[in-house]
């Protein structure tokens, strides 16, 4: 049964206004009073030429009507999000409706719409990110972390080329070491042969380890170098190879750090809608529970 308040609000002026009622879902609806809010459903179509950012944002906002001044400046603390899917065009059974102020008419709502547009122009914003080195902007809804990962992937080609060039530098250093320490002639003495085999094994082992360093760097993996352990019986060749491996590790890691830093070098931009971006879907009186948050 509709209360007398519900019956009283149906004046001739009010009947001409679009009205929606929030479905409370409360088991004791008779104790709930609904009061009028100004509600607007709108769409914002961002299409920023400079950044290439395109996004459509749908929103539904409500503002409690507590002033006869329709030109009152809207602030964020006055506005709340509402779910219009949880509303109905008919008054829920048993709820009590507050009174609809006499000053609310079509002209009042039009002026409220104008203030809502001004509020959106001032307050609504879309945040996007830009990578300076790539001159690239984030996609709609792309988080900062996801954008950083995408930038890092886009740097892969440049990074791989530099890693290849750096690897060639260390291959040349390896060749210089090979020419100095590994003899092409067959050893004549047993001890010479034994030392030559040991040198070749060490050279092959460290050559593979250095190649693996650069391969892992291409995969964006940073290997931890083994602790350097020099022994009293270590030959000069092994010492040179250990030193070269450590140098290769530092060089490849430094190059990876450079590109990691480039991918994280991001500026944040805030876009506000233009008047042409804002499109009204509908505005109405929305009856909501008193004290709705």
C-alpha cells in the first residue's frame, strides 16, 4: 500500500518529470523513506587527437536536491555514483516517499543539467601514460604496470641489436685470448699436452658461459654470477677467462638496466572532456533511501 506521502508527491508538475525509484531489497521496506535526487545518465566519448586516446565512459550520477538554487556549483563530495539497473519506474510497495519540492520542474532540471556539464568539464578526467623514448601513449584502461611491460617488449628489438653488438665485442676478446694461450701446434711433451687439454676445456667452458649470459639477457633474465674462486694452482688463462666472464656479466646487466629504465620512464597525463565529448542519455528524479551513501 502506498503511503500518503507517495500519493501527495504526484502533483501535476511532478507527473511531467521522469522519475525512477531505487529498489532497496530490504525485508522491511515500510521503514524506508525515499527522498528525491537529481539523476543524470551520460556518456563521455574521449577522442584526443594529440595522444590518440579513444575511450567511451558511461556514468550515472545523483545529487541530493536540498537547494532551490539549480545553479549551485557541484563538487565531488556532493555527487554519488548510482546503479540505474537497480531502479524501477514504479513506486516499490510499502515505502514512504518524501515530498517533492514545488520548485522542481522541467526548467529546474535543465539548469541542473547545465551545472552537471560544468561539473564534468571541471572534474572528470581520464589518466593515461606516455613513454618519452618511444613517444607512445597507453591504451584505454591500461595500467601503468601493463604499459611498462608493453614498452619493454617494444624495446626488445633495439635491445637485442645492442646485445648482439656487445656479444661480438666479447667474442673478439675471447679470440684474442685463444690466440695468446692456445697453441695450434701439437704439444710434444706429456705435460704440455695435459696443459693444452686443460686450457681448451676452460676456454670452451667459459665461451659457453658468456654466450649463455647474453642469451639470458635477451630473455630479460639476469643470471647471478658464480663467486670468483681463485686457487693457487690456477693458470693465467683461467684467471683471464673468469675476469672476462665477470666483465660480460656487468656489461650485459648494465645494458638490460638501461632498457628497463627506458621502459619505466613514463609521464602521466590527465585528459578532461570537451563539451562536444559529453552526451546526455537521460536525466530524471531518482528516489533513493534517505541518507544514501
